[in-house]
C-alpha cells in the first residue's frame, strides 16, 4: 500500500519500499473546465543538482527536448511530452534508476510548468487533481503518492517533489511550492 504524503513531509524510500532501485515518477493533473481560448500544455521536468543545490550542467536539466541524463548509465529518463494531459493516470513519466545515479547528483527535483502560460493567460489555479507518485518498476506497486491540495491561483511553475541523498539512502520531500514566471523562474533558481 502506498504512503500518502502531505506538503512538507519527508520519507525514506528504503523504509517505504525496501530494495527499490528502479522506479518511475508519474505526474498527473486535470484541467478545470475553463476557457482561456487555448489548450493547456503542462510539462514535467527534472533538475539534477549537485551538493550546492545547482544544476551540474545544462545536460542535467531533463525535459521533453533533453530526455536522458548525461551519465553513461542514463540513470534518469523522461519518457516524452504529453501535449494535452487528457485521460486518466500519469500524464508524464520520468524513470529513475536510483542505484545508477552518479554520486555527484545529490538531489533530483521534479517540477511541472505550464507551456506559454503568460501568453495564454493560464495558471495552476485552473489545474486540479495534480499528483506525483513513485512506482516500483519491478513490482508495479505505487510506493509513495503526494496529491497537491493547495490553490495556486497565480503560479505557472510548481516544484512537486525532490529526492535527495541522506546517510546513503534516497529520501523524498513532498515540496508543493509554486512560482510565478514559469520555467524561467525555476531555471534561474537552479542555475549557477
């Protein structure tokens, strides 16, 4: 049975899912019936950070145009862009092999942004049922789930969760922090 987290809660992946090595991070959302005149295109992305909480290199920013981490093992992989978010379940998926993530990567930040939000007059207040979940790839069992319940009426970027190393284990923090300024705001935060 999956552990359900609330904003700000932290949990050890080893305690929740002992032996978890390969997982996928599923992100999902629904669009409220609002007419902005445009379709909504939400994009999941991952920032692979060093010990200074900054992106190690441009190639350590994983998104629909750079789907694979630069390490030889390709330990982090974005499965592709969902342009509409239509349908049930995961809208976008990022696969992580925790055993193969290079030691210089100390934190994996999972974010969702709205493509062209300003131009389209869109924000996360028009999105509902957003979630992030960790699923064991071997057993297909959901280990951790975080459902966002806050109202983000002006934000165009969300940090959903972060996984970080502590005492040799991977841990997950249910962040749920919203930002104005879309993807650029997050890039500015994590760039050197």
